[in-house]
């Protein structure tokens, strides 16, 4: 029987995962089936149970179920546990392994695809939701000179600093890790500015002053497929020429999941090329 995988979310029609994994399988000469499942509100566990009972081997998880997936898994990776969110599951008998590949996907896109090493750089993350929680420790492991998180609700940003202190104390000694609100951002520039709020979904830009972009900065919006988002437009107006969206992050986290399930890591270039919406 062909090995079966799926992505679960609500809504789910927009998900690129079936396309990406089908492309990866073709490129790696593997035969898999990859579908999409619309999880009913409150019905995550029942949907996953049914998929496993039908022989499913693994799943990707998207909004709003990443926290439900965390509770569902029997075994969590360190990144998934600290993020409190799972974006990939692997089923083996009674065991359900949970991973969160958003962070490694983002870091790989920045450092490899965009050739922007983070070591000794000043990095600012806007937003402290699920995506930032998944990316936080992977970003710190790259040893930036500074890692600053700004959030509307500052307490969530402070939680992230505490998580870093607890879990990577040695790195916190070597890197300035700070939390802040938006109004306090005025005076300092950063080499890499990552936009990880959902404000753009409603067409708004985050309230950041143009001074946060150092000369030569990279402005990166985790949102993808929307062209020039309000955040990227704001960066461009501030003179930033290095602009990127999250399509590479999406492809890289998918490649990590594929490698975890299938034992072979696909090249992402073709998928990124096909899914890229020009930033204009
Ligand atoms: P969450 O809902 O978990 O977090 C939302 C964040 O946005 C919070 O920090 C929230 O602040 C902030 N926010 C929402 N509205 C506003 C506003 N009007 N002004 C300022 N801040 C606001 O979302 P995620 O972390 O899951 O996702 C964030 C983004 O990342 C989304 O655009 C998503 O599409 C993208 N993403 C991309 C991925 C990829 O592979 N490329 C993977 C995962 C996510 P507060 O805490 O104060 O409410």
C-alpha cells in the first residue's frame, strides 16, 4: 500500500503542502499519497485518529491546530515542546512523534537561500505568536550579537526571553536577548528584521519606525504569496533593498518534514521558484 500523508487545518484549501510534498516525492523518486484534511472545530483528535486508523504515516499541521497537535503527541522534540506547537507528526504504532520545523526552516532560508548568516548580527523579530515561538531558539542558536523581540503584548515577548534564559543560558551570555514594546523601538537599527505578526492579514503594517532598518538590512516577512506586504512596503519606503517573504521558510520546513518521514532531504529550489509571487 502507498504510504499516506496529509495536512490538517481549517481552512485548508489554501494550503500549498500537497503541491510541495508531491513535487518533493517526484524529485526524490518516491511514491507517496499526500492529501488535505479539513479538521472540524473541536474535532482535531478524532480526525487524526481516523487518518491513523486508515494507515496514515504522518501529517503536517497548520492553523488553528498546532497547539492541539502538541497535546495529541506522545513524544515531542525539544523545539516543539518549547514552542508549545507542533507542525509535523509521525505515527509509529501507539507513538505519535511531534516536531516543529518552522524555526529550522526559517533559519535555513535566511542563512542558505538568502545568504544572510545571523552570527554576530543584530536581529529583530516583530511579533511573539506561534511562529516566533517556533523560531526563537533556532534563531538564538545562530549566535546573533543581539536578538530582540517586539510585541504588542509585551508579556509574551518577555516569556520568550525567559525561555531563552532557561534553555540556552550559555548562549544568552554571549548574545543580548531582549523583549520590548513597539514604542521603545525608535532609536536602534537592526541587520535583519523579521515580521512575524498576523497584522498583515488584515492589510495593516506593524507600528515600527523606519530607523529599525540598518543600512544594508534584510527585511523578511514570514507571510508568503502576497507580493509586497504592508511590512515590506514600509521597509522599501525606508530605503531597504533586500526584501524577502516566507515562501522559502515554507519550502524549507516542508523539506525537513519530508526528510524526517522519508529519510531523504529534497532540494527546495524548484518548489520555491514555482511558488514565488514577485515582490512588487
Ligand atoms: P499568531 O496568531 O500566533 O500570532 C500573531 C502575532 O501577531 C502576535 O504576536 C500578535 O500580537 C500580533 N498581532 C496581530 N495583530 C496585530 C496588530 N494589529 N498589530 C500588532 N501586532 C499584531 O500567528 P503566527 O505566529 O502563527 O503567524 C504569524 C505570521 O507568520 C502569519 O502571517 C503567518 O502566515 C506567518 N507564518 C509563516 C510560515 C511560513 O512557513 N512562511 C509559518 C508560520 C507562520 P499580540 O500577542 O499582542 O496579540
